[in-house]
C-alpha cells in the first residue's frame, strides 16, 4: 500500500468505545484512534516511544504524575516505560499516535 484513506483502513475494536487503525512501513508506524465519549484507556506502559496528537475532541491524559486535558491541536510525548492512560471527555474524539519501534501487536 502506498496511498491510504483512514476510513478505509481495517478497524480493530481495541477497548469498549475505542477503534484503532494502523499504517506502517519497516521503521515507522502511525495509528489512528476513534474514541466514543466517556471511553477510557486504562493506565499502562510499554517499551515504545509514543507521540499522541489530538485531531478532534478532547481527552484527559495522564502521564506519570502529570494530567492535562488535550484538545484538537495538542498532544503529548510519552517516553518508554512511563505509565499513562486517558479518559475521553463528552464528545467523539480522534487522535493519532506515532510509534518507535513499531508495535508488532498493532499490525
């Protein structure tokens, strides 16, 4: 695949109210998330670097000891191994994540 449209990528129900789509090459990966209002990504950590960018909507994002509401146009840098999670606020939310290394479990 060289060109794509996000809505045409296969979606995976990741958690209640959370749908994930992914594109990747050998060394880079992006995931696109659709979140229903009120959905929750429980606190977790992983060995990957993660950059999250909110395209639409809003979520309360917890990273380590910090909490901030992310709205369209804002994001967060998640270093490897740092616990983080999110709670989507009262509107549908769309976010994209960049990963290094690739999340093999997201392919």
